[in-house]
């Protein structure tokens, strides 16, 4: 169980970081939000890949994970900006 948790955090950091790299400009979110966005995106993308039947293909699943991580990071950045501005 501990191994799964550690690997989830590591993969979330990598996927979240790639999601931030894909987005243009600066995202004003912290590293915890980036990791959590990556973990959520990784889980959701893996479930989508499983449902659509390409879960055994690494590259399409990774691309889907990064795209969803970028969407999660953008969503979190917009929420934090809106909260900061009023």
C-alpha cells in the first residue's frame, strides 16, 4: 500500500509537471496542487483509456494523462486567480 502511494505521488508530480509545461504562460499554483492535479488526471485518463479499450497502449494513455493534467492545472490556476482577485 505504501509503495502504491509513493508511486502515485511520483507519477502525479511527473504528469502534473508535464501538464504545466504544455500550458503557455505562468501558472500561479503550488507544487502540491500540481501533484494533486497530476494524480487526478492520471487516474481519470487511465479509466478513460480502459473504457475506450486502449489501456494497454502506453503512448496514447500518457498523452491523454498529460492533456487532462493540463486541463486540471488550468482549472486550478483559474480558480486561484479568481479567488485572489475577489
